[in-house]
C-alpha cells in the first residue's frame, strides 16, 4: 500500500517539476539562484549521509531528507532540459530520471507514510537494534520476514545514528517477528537471533555480526 502511495506522490512531484520548468522564466532571478543553490546543498547532504551511513534517529526525518534530495534532483534535471540542444538534454534527463523509480530509491521513500519498525532496543556499548517487518506477516507460507537493523548511537550526539548492518530473517526459516540481537562473546561482535517455530527443533538461527 505504501509503495502505491509513494509512487503516486513521486509522479505528482515529477509533474510539479515539469510545471516549474514551464514557468521558470517568470521566477525572479534571485529566487532561481536560491533554489538551485538549495537543491545542490540538499543533494550533497544526502550523498554524504548515504556514503557515511549516518542519519538521524527519526525515520520520518530521514525520509523527509530523502524526499527533499529527490525533489532537488528532479528540479535540476528539468532545468537541464532548458539547455541546447534540447533534444539531447531532454533525452539525457529522461534516462537519468528513470532510476528514481527503482526499488532501491523508492522503498526508502515509503518510510514517510509509515514503517513496521519496532522501538530501538539498546544492547550496550552504544549499539541498538530495530526490527523491521516486511511482507505479509499473517501468511507464514508467503515470502515475509523481518530485518534486524543494527546501528550505533554516540553518546555525544544522541539524535544521530550510524547504520552498521542489516540481518534478514525469513518466516519460512524461523519466527522472524521474535527476532532480536544481543552482544556477542567479545566486544567486536553482535549476535542476531531468530527463534525457531514450535514445529521446528528448539533453538535459534544465529548470525554473527562483526562491528567496527
């Protein structure tokens, strides 16, 4: 459901940028310069955060940052089509616009409309995890499960976190809704665990994560 809403919103955003291109000559020169500079700054901030894997502790704020970056990217693309030869710049812009609708970019944008994420659970040493459910959790036979998101939150900046690792568990293998993480046998490891179903042998599916 969130994917459909996100796709529709993204299409409306693209339409809005096309309208901006049409009325761009009527925009005051000072505002034009300001919009372009802000767009470049927002894209740069998003690139830096993506490369370093730092983000805020709020999923909604992170989603807003991604949406602003996508809007800035689309605005620069539509303005690029005003350059000559326009058939070349328009073709290049269409090619560069297509990846925006790819799942790797589209799915993080859905977090603005909701996300099945558990509250952060601290496991010590500044580390914490969240459980993110995906797929139809009511149908065990379907392709569904949960991701354990392992992150680090520094004491000097409690409003930021650095994403360390994702561990994926499938409901066909274990009860992913009950998956959790805990510190490993040494300070540099974390155990991500998923309890087996009652019909399976007792125990858990374990993944050992090495943290920096």
